[in-house]
């Protein structure tokens, strides 16, 4: 077991939370993390890019000018890729960017990044999160108390939290994720990770 630093919304340190060392105290290779992060970034691409090839360009049913006597090249079609308005040679086609990373790889990478944030003291647990109504000032004050030197902060909740989402959407560099949807890309982009206390057990259940 590993002890996670725990604080309340006022920034006062509380009793440490015991967490599984298989999630918050593991060592994962940088190569694995790199492959998973690149795969997650690639999966965000739509892959709908497309250009028209020679056979798909409109026109070209008649020879543009006669074969001989004009002093120009022997053009058989205005759809020639060498002409303006013609087809594109080897242009992009619709394709899938779905990565080849497995679920096991994603879990190991996420556990490794959470462990790294724990060892570097850039991860803490929020003892009680009292946000009953959407109010940006409440979240800003909480973050200033919990992570005063924050740049990019990731808030991980146990369940979907509408009031927190509405309160944080106007705060720069603050991202909210549930324990079920957070991934390695979210963690690697964050300089500080704040976990809701109930989210710790959710992450252990998901990643152990």
C-alpha cells in the first residue's frame, strides 16, 4: 500500500489515504507511455480527408483540342493531374487512425503516470468536495488552496459531477474527468492531479 497526500478544500492536510501500490506505485517504461499517448492522440483524428483522383474529377469527356497543329502537348483530357483543375496524384484518402494499443497497455500507462505524479508530489486527494451549485469562484478558491503553483490541473471525480463541470469550464487549463474515462493523455498533459476521495477506489477497481 502507498499513502496518498490528502487535503481539504481549504488546503489543510488531512490523514493520508491508503491506496494500492499496483496503481499508484508502479514503474512503466517510457516507450509504453509514448506508444499509448501517440495512439490516443491518433484516435482523435477523424480520417475523413479526401481529394479527387483523375477518375473522380468532372469533365474530360472530349479531347480539349486537336492532336496536331496547335504546338501544345497532346492532351487527352482536362482531368489530367498535370493541368489546373485536374485530379490529384496520390492524394489523401479516407482512412482509420485507430491505434493498435491494447486495453492492458492503456491501463499500465495510466498507472505508471499516476505513480509518477504521486512520487513527484504532484498528486493529491481531496477529502471532501462540496460543490452544490455551479460557481466558478468556489472551484478557483479550492484550486488555489490545494495547488497554489498549478499550471494545468486535472480533477478526477468518482461520478459525473454537473455542478463541478459548469463551475470549471471557464477556468483556463482545468480539465474534469471521471475515474471511468480518464486516460494517459489527460494525466500527461496535467502538471497537477487532484483526485476526489471516492475516485481512488474507482481507479483501483479499474486498473488493478
